[in-house]
């Protein structure tokens, strides 16, 4: 990238029009393509897809003329290819890659397959969503006074669950999920989050990133060790398709753990697209995915990706 990406990212004015906590937002009639990268997640993904399909159906049902919806699962070279015999309300497309090529590649394939849609909603294969989650994500892609489609990056917030299916009581877990459980809402900086030696200065310090920035509206430059692009996590986020394709999608050189979604987000922000946190419903990240890296490996990969993003990609 050119030197202008860093300056454009840090000059960005994130003051968007919609109130993310308002209860009376008119949801725009927009077509939604959900992209689910999959790699050895196992049976949990059956539940992920079922809940996602129900949420898409609920979103479509609020419109007199239902918009188009679809689900694309990218099987990224799993040992046992994903399959399902369940019928879905939204069309389900399964794309199987011959070898594991990483989330950035998988997401780009899904993004290209979403070219006819307004919004791409990316959801990890170990994330569970409530019935109104798609509506809550999509309603933020409007202004405060109209139902016209307005481009935005919508960042989902999470609760985390460590119990494995079938031990999870899914309705109870979804009912108990709160956005305040997400580290972006309230956290103390952890040693495992350190990506560069200077980050050790923040270990143990408290942060309330969502509220202290007025839901990201007042974000400027770096806040502690984070830039605005770091506030969008790969587990659940939505982007405008046309703009995302026009700037080349995700950078596929980020193929291991860390920053696999951040490259597209940074480029969209540099183009003036605001980041809005979805603060009404929390998704649930189930952390027993057998494909997860061990913590030591995650820390190693994260350090490499952190250096590459801040020192090379933004340079």
C-alpha cells in the first residue's frame, strides 16, 4: 500500500448519523450475503448455519417485499469436508477448496460470490447468533431519518462460551449473551495481547473502548495500542459489497492467525466508510473449536501479523 493509507486511516472522521442504541431504526431493504469460512470446526457449524438461516429469514420477513439473502460456506481444505442434509430458507452454497489457503482467501472468494448483493455479513463457523441479529446488523446501514442504504462497516460484539456442543444449551446461551461481555466494551489489557514491545506499557490498564469513544464516533488515530480498524473482529462483521470489491477485498498475504480481516477494514475506513458497533445483541463465540491454534502459537502468529500490518501494510 502507499504511504497515504496510514494517513487516510488516521485522518478519518468516524462521526456517523445513526444512533446505535435507538430502538426505532427503520431497517433498510438490502440484500444480504452471509459468508462463513470453515476449517475443521465440526458439528458446531451445523448449529451456526441453522441459527444464521433463522436470523436471515426473520430479517427478510420484516419487509413487505423481502430482499434477497444467501449463505456461502467456504470449506477451506478441511480434513473432513463439510456437509449438511438440512434444508435452508436462504439458498446455501458450499464451496470446497482443495487445500487450506487461509481466511483471507476464503473471505475473498465469498466476497466475489456476493457481488450481486448489497451487504456481505462475515460470520465465523464457531459463532452463534440470535433470531434478530441480522436485522440489528443491517439496520445500522441507514441514516437516522431514511431507510436508504448507507455504506458502513458494522462490528458485531461477543459473549464467549467455552463448553462444547452438545453440552451447550443454545437458547439459554443466546439469552444470556450481552455486549458488555465483549473486551471492547470493558477490559484490562492482557499480556497475551502484546504485539510489539511498546504494548507492554498497557498491560493491566483498563479500557472502555466503545463508551469512551461515544460508540467509536470520537475515535482519533491510535487509542492505546489500537487503531479503529482493530475494533472490527473477524467473527462477525458486515461490509458494503461494492466498495469492498472495488478496493480489492482482503490482503491474502495475511494467511495465518491475526489481522486477516483488518486489511479490508483499514482500506474501507481510508475511503471514508464509518465503523459502527452493533450494541443491541451479542453473538456468542464458542471457544472449543478444534481448529483453534494453541495460545503459544497464537501469540507467535499475532506478533508477526501485528508487525506486518503496522510496519508494512500501513507504511
